[in-house]
C-alpha cells in the first residue's frame, strides 16, 4: 500500500515523501488505519520493520487535527514510554521528522542529564512526550508533568520493559492517565507476560502480527563458533583481522565484560568503544555517532544500551556472549539485515553456554551454520564437545569458512 492511500494529512504526506517513503511496510499498512480509527492495538513485528512510524505517523495526524492552528495552550496529548535513553532519542527524532510541517512540539525525557532544560520545555508546553519511566515519574512527582489531557499512550519495546523490571513503573504511569485514552503496545516479540499486561490496560485491542513471533530475518546469515571460553577475545580479534570486518556491533552480557573487550581490541590497534548503562548520556551519544560515522570500527554494547541503535546497512553483529533469554538473540541479530538489507550474525558459544544455544535453536527453528575451521575450538574430548560442522547454511550462497593462514595456526598466543 502507498502512503498516499492511507488518508494522511498533506503535511505528513509531504514529510514522509521527502524521507523517501512511498510504500508502507506491512506493520505500517495494517497498524496506521487502526490507530487512526482510535482502536487500542497490540503490534508485533521484527526490529527494523518500521514500528516507530506505525504509531508516530497516525499520532501526528490525529493531534494535528485536534490542535490545528489554534492558539490552545499546549498540553501533553501523546505519551510514548520506552526503556532506554537511546531509543527515546531515536523516537523523538522520528516525531520531529514526520511532524516537521505541523505545529506540534515534542520533548524527549530521560535520566542521566540535568532536568532543568527538560523542566523549562515542559513549562513552555509540549504536545508529545517521549520518556523513559524513571525520569517521567520523577518529574511527575515534582509536579512538572500533567497527563490529564492525554489522548494516546504508547508502550514501545513492551517485552524489554518487563525484562528490565519496569512493570511496576508502567502500572504507575497508566494510573496517571485518563481511562478513555487510546493505548498502543508495540514490540518485536510478544511473550505471554506482555499479553497478560495488555489485558489489564487495553480495551478490546486489535492485534497486528506481520511476522512469526521470535523469528529471525531471512536475509541475515547466521553462523556459530563453538569456542573455548578463555579464547573468545582471541577469536574476536582473529575474525576482525583475518576477515577484515568493519562496522561490527558486538554484544556483551555485562558492562565489565564490554569494557574488557574494548581494552583488548585497543591493545591491538583496533578502534573500539563500549556503550552501556554506566556511561553518561552524552558519552553514549558521542560513541554512537562515531560508530554511525564509521570513525570507529567496533562497538561493544550491552543489551540495554543497544536497544536504541538503529543503523542503516549494519553488516555484522557478533554475540560475544550468548543471551540467556532466547528472544534477546532475535533482538540482537535484528540490528543487521534491516529494511531488506543483508547482514551476518556471528555467535560465540562456550561450553557453559551450550544450553543457551539449544534454547535459541528451539526458538528460531533455523539450521544455523557451524564454523569449525578456526584456531580456538572447544578442547577435543571435553564434556559437551561441539557438534559436527553442518554443511548447509541457513541462507543460499554456500558455507563460509573463516580464512586461516599457516601463521595464524601457529600463533595462538594470547593477544590481550
């Protein structure tokens, strides 16, 4: 369906056309008419399929009609709650882009920075508020936020909100809003806990699912390396150096682990930076901008920090540590292969993570290619030895073998 067929205002049509949008994605095509009709909605689609536009565009359309060119005082009419600062910034930028030819104003709230500029903006009045739960509740408690006029509440990345322990904050926020509001839940996965939460807060909701829940993008080539735990950093360096990888997003389970990987890479003259919750907002944004601008070749991130990373044509994602929640794997590799582009997702699996890998395989139901030709495999004969290499990839194009020179075979000393 073309955007011009979605009965949107000319202001929005102009904005999306200038962004190069002509045909709506499936989640947009199905969700936008429902949101415009005032329905409550549960939207489930893979990362990178246009979920933000699916709720931002109809919200802007509705509020532009309500506010129009009148001199009404600006009050918060739409609230988007999202788990991370990076994702909040990204959503705010989308609202600015799609609404640039309207007179609507938006404000993005998050912690880790001074609240004074945010409070000043709230006092001047805003139509749309995008916020992380902690700062939102804090400023409401101080009397700077009034949600009595709210028209639409959006809970974005709903599954992560629960995983990150925000469920009580979400319940508090919902209680602050009018009962006759429109409520939208969007997520890349929709576990049972989210559906139970939706039943509490949504009224007769429509459900839009445009791809199988927890499926991985077909255009992402997936590979797994069974590697000794102590050799993961050696294997990472080996792949980056031998296969000449750049623009690599590496996932670490912990903040400390992310910092250690960065230190090891830097010692070998590889430009790398870490992004995680202990970094200030300004530092995180600087690192993210540098990665997007290709000033650094490797970005090492924890899952929480990576939720807002939206980079066109990101070619490589590496799971340095496997996640213990299978759905998280889907989110991670969804950072690549976005908007129809190809990508490669590489996972390192040590013996203590083998159960995690089996759970992931049960979820995604994909025959992931095992790369056994590398210098740092599980020790032969150890308990839980790696499975035999599988000949067939999950994509066309044949099996890949990591290049390994005679020198690299002989030089297996630690490099960190």
